[in-house]
């Protein structure tokens, strides 16, 4: 038997399952058995990023479009799809295995469309790592690093958000960006989407990249805030300070192109900022050891 014809280890009858069905606050979802990121949080706590999702649910009303750049396994898309407002959700997930699971997790919701595309500031192609599902790891932590050497890479198209959405959702209410270090490029590629109701939420947990991210957000949105969201809220009945999903923060820069909701000041962990000085002061307060 040649090497190409050797049976896949995962296909053995006694091989462990690589995908599992999970019970979550947004209904049954599928996760990766060996994923130590989002899937692990869903498995243990039944939710992930609930505070972040609750904020997005308040911002997006009926008839609005929400763009989810970096959908992972579809938690944000699924949660918004079943929220009271039921906005249209357009998601992008370039990692092949995550895209397939996100598609399964949102398949029954007609207000969700997902695309296996990378979002950047120009159209082109990029190589994406395939995940070895037999190995434990944080499956949502793969960035688009063209210099990283990997034996499991597949080509993926890149798109500019403004060009791609021109005939689909030219005036989205909310654009959430979690692109593992590519946030500034995504922002540069959405300048054509500017309008007076636009809200942007861009991940900003890599301190060295924040000046560029903040500048790009402020170019579209005069009013800016920084948000420190715990993936699992301390009020959760199974909150465990020793679990990394409980003691870490998701940091986002949030921008408003127009009027800022009067309730935003009452949202826990959300603070107004005007400059990197403001950002660093709050970063030091929430992440004194550097994150």
C-alpha cells in the first residue's frame, strides 16, 4: 500500500471524534473537540463573548445589516441571527475548517450568509493554514502570515469589504472585525462603506498594532471608545478565575460615525477615548501586566 493510499488515522473506528455537538445559550451548535478556544468555552460555559454580542444586539435593529469579519465557528453570526431584531448577517471566515463549521452552525438561519474569503485592503490571494484537527490548540488564533512555513496551506481569495458589499450591503449598520492582526487592512478596505449610522468594532488586543487601528477607525468614525470584554462574564454561574476564558479580555476599539447612543456610557467595560494616551491609560488599568 502506498503512502497516498494509507488510511487516515481519523477514519479508524476507534479514532476520537473531532467535532462535537454542544449546548449553548443560542441553541445547539457544533464545536471542535480539540479546540482550546471558542469550542472549549462553549463546552464548559455554554456561551462565549456574550457581553460583546449583547452590545451588538443593542446596536443592530430590524432591517439592519451586520458584517462579521472573522466568523470563526459562527458564534456571533448565530447569536445575532436568533436575536430579537434578527438583522441580516454577512460573515467572512477564510480558515476552511472553521468556515465549514460556521456554515453548519448557521445553516438553518436564512438571515445569515457566510463566505470563505479573507478580507483585506485589496483583491488578491493569500495562503491559509489548514488546522490539524487531531492536535489541541486555539483554532481561532491563525493569522494571515505570508512568511510562516506550514505544510498544510490552501489558497484563499482576498476581497475589499467596500467592493464586495457594494451590491449586497452598501450601508451596513455594524462591522465587527476580528482578523488576527489584519484589522487595519480590513479597515482600509472599507472606506467606501462610510455613512452616518456606521458602527465599527475592531479587535485591538495587540498593543503594537493599535495606533494604526485607532487611526483607521477615527478616519471613519469621529467618536471612539475602547471596550474590555471578558469572554465569560463574572456573573456566569460557572465563572472560574483560573480559566483563561474568565480572566482574559477581548479588547475592541469601537467607533461611531454618527450619533452615539446615550446608553453606551452605562455599558460595563466601555470607555470613551480620543487618543493613544487615553487607550494606554485604560489598557494599563485592565491589563497591567501587558495582556
